[in-house]
């Protein structure tokens, strides 16, 4: 059994990691930390784990180097890098769910998030999107888990940018459940601020836009505009992308291209013509569902749906761990989407 530590175990991503890893056949959670709840049993914070895991939460800022084979960092942006410095030894696999190791260029990170205090580790890190970088993830010891919005957008665009089939402007319209904002108390996440409403936020300044852009630009130069919206639901992301093809194609032709690109991907599901993704059908799963429609004048609409806490965060982190450890990629991730 591989020993796993979760540093920052009491946020939404930490709790989701625990749920997934408890069913994993090859790993055992041996360390969980929380500064807020240090000294308490995890099952007292989340009673759903009572009798399943009753580990005592240790301080997040402790020295745990060498105690685990894999560390998941469920910490805020700007704090994971210091923890990564303490834990990194070139042996254990560190999977960071913050943005601290998602960018190959320090300057881009610092423009968005502030000063990076572990620049020496940036070259060691791999952007953890398995469908694009599985070969690199296999040998990685530091993995920057992608953001939830970027995961939904990049996977929806990848087959088209891989073959440079788009031109001009690309508009990415994403809608997320409230859990994407994290578990800490925030005015904008309060029930009365969210229920019965639907709004755009951080228009033109959302920190996930540069993350999307830097990945898209590796394949094709396009003008990207990204706008996130907050939905009054717990979890899920629906991303709708509007673009234009260089050459007019039928919907069935584009769907065949998507199926070919993703034919060996266990967590990508391409919808049939006329069927479009719905967040209800990916809840609690690591799937990314993709559907699309091409128009006679060259316009195209691509739609993707993910669970922001699973494929958008913790599930993808477990998928990365499986790849890096040489395990079956679906281990611990065979949850069937729940309906209704």
C-alpha cells in the first residue's frame, strides 16, 4: 500500500480526496493536516467519515518529509509553495491543487497571484492534465493540478486546436456551482447571496483566463475571452464555447475528430449529435462530457460538463497520482454519476 498524506484536509477538495481515496485499492491515508482543526478527528469535522476514517488532524506547517509516498496539497494559492519546499525530496510525489505550480513561467504566475517563493521548483513541475501530458506525468515528482474552469475549457477545445482548425475569437462562457469558491466563509458565497440568483463575476480579470490562454497558445494563436458565472447549486461546471472553424465542416465530422482524439481516454465521453452535456450526469464522477454543434457558416459551439470537485480538482489529482505511481488510471475513480 502506498502511503498518502493530505495537507489541508478540511476544505471541499480535501474532503473529496478523502472520499475517493477511501475506496482506492492501492493507497492508505496515513496523514491529514489542518491548522484550523488541528488536534481534532476528521470525522468530527465531517461526520460522513465516522467509522471510516478517524485520523487526528495534525498541524499543516509540520515537517512531514519522508513520511508519505504521495502528498496532496489542498492549500490556498500562495501558501502551497512553502509547503512544497518543505516536502520536496525528489522521491515522494507532490500534487498541488492550488495554482502555485500550474505555470511554467514565473512572471505569469506573479502577475496574477503575487510573488513566487519557490521558483527553483517551477522547472520540476508538470501541468497535470492527463489527456494532454500523460507521458510527462508518469515521471513527475511535482504536479500542478489544473484549475476547474481551465480543465473544462481546454478539454473542450483540445481536438480543434491540436489540428489548428479554429480562427479568430473564441468566447468561453463557464458556469460553476458555489463549491468552486472554497469552503471558507465569504460574503458572495452565503446562501442569501447565491440562492435564486445567477451572475457573472470577475469579468475580464479572472485568474483562470491566463491559465487557459497559456495552454491554448501552445497549439494555436487565438483570441480568448473567458467569462465565469456563479450558479445557485453546490457543484458542477458547464462550459459553452463559441468559435469559428477555418473550414466549414459537418457536426458529425467534428464529432468523429473528437472521438478519435479521445478514443483511449477513460474519462472523456463524447455525446452523440444533438445530445449536449448536463452537470447532473457527471456529478460525483471524474468524467468530462463533451458535445458540440457545427453550423453551415463555419460557426461552432462546444459544450463540456464536469464536476468541479472531482475532474475539476480532487478526482483529477487522484488520476495524476495513479499515472505517476504506474497504477491503473481509473483506480479509486470508478464512481458512477448519480441521478437525479
